[in-house]
């Protein structure tokens, strides 16, 4: 994988341990997150080998506990200490032929904006291989034991 940094605040993705599946992704500058959907530019571009893609997804700690952010308390005044806020990273894909800046989508359910500080680990990126499949239109599909059952049809235990 090749990484091109697009600003002085951008950081090369890193792994938290030797056997970590994902690379941590960092916020390149202080960024305000507003209620609803936000795109946080990471200010790096990348190149992957053909047949691979990057899956951008939440860090497990944020999924379990919420983001850490400085909440807007008054105009231009954020909380001095970070607080846990109700926001999530929305999963995304970076294709091997994409060469522009990578960004992470954050959805905030907070009523007020909050600040994520430069250097915060906002998401993780897992590099996956995929296969190229020919799509064939058919009139009927092969029968299976499961059939058309979905959304919990196989049970919970």
C-alpha cells in the first residue's frame, strides 16, 4: 500500500499491535462535527494493488462507548475536557483505483457540535481482497435449504 500525505497535519495510518487487523486513522487537524452526517477529510491519498480495497469502519471503543469530543458550550467555547458523545463512523470503501483524499463519514446524534482534536484516532482501515465476478441474469436461482428466509430466519441461538 502506498500513502501520499496531502497536508502537514496528515499522518500515516498505523497498527496498534502486530496482529491488529486494522490500521488506525487519524484526524489531521481540529475538526468540528455538527449534528447529522459529516465527512472528516484525513488528508491522505492511497494506492492499493488491483483486487484489494480498504474498508473504513468504526474503532470498537467508539462503537461501544461513543466518541470523545469537546462539546460546544457557548459560542466559540468548547468543554475543556473531552466528553463521550453519541456519534458513529459510517462504514465506507476505498477502491484500488481511487486516488483522491480519503475521508471518514461521521454521523452525530448530538444536538450540539463537538470538536475532535488533531491526532485523534477516528476510525480504522482494514485492507481486504475481493474477487471479480461475472454477473449473469437468470430467470430462476438454485434452491437452497435456507431459501428466501432472511433477517433472523435462521434463529438467534
